[in-house]
């Protein structure tokens, strides 16, 4: 599956953004999905994950309570709603997919994912 992330941009601290990840084919009930980010000079880190049915979500401590991952009504979309953004959230955000049919779990490690989008830049600055 091919992934296309979008929705990044410049936002002030405390603001919100919604990132979208569009898949080239149906992901519902087939792929577990995740969002990762990479800040300048830092390693890629886990942000959020959702299992293939959308019934379970998991977040890093740094974004818990501020970000929400969800599956769209369309079977090809996943979203990351980001609220109360902070300067330290500045990074390139990537969506990722793992074929998981038969296993309704989430994954939080980047090596678990075999498909990656190209990334979208989020800059939080006043």
C-alpha cells in the first residue's frame, strides 16, 4: 500500500492541526496504522497508533491527551488531530502501515511497519 501524508504547516503554540494519511487501497480491517515524527537532528519517534479495526489507540506520553488518531469513514484514510501544539511538536510527521489481517493489535515500533508515507512538516512557532 502507498501512503500520502498531508495537512502540515505553520501554527502558533496552542493551536491545532489535522494531519491526513491517504492510502492507495483499503486499509480498514487489513492494516494497523501509526504516526511517527522526526525533529531536526533527532531520531524518528513514535507518536500514535491504531489497530486495524479502530477499536484501540495508543499514544506516546508526550502527546497523550493532546493528539487523537482515528480512522476515517472512507476505508483509505487515517487522521491525526493535534491540539494544544507546542514548539517541541515541530517535526516531519510520517504515517505508516503494517499489514495485520488476523491480528487486531497496534504497533509502536517503527521496524514493525513496512509501508511509509513521504512525511508532512509541522512547525509550531510564534
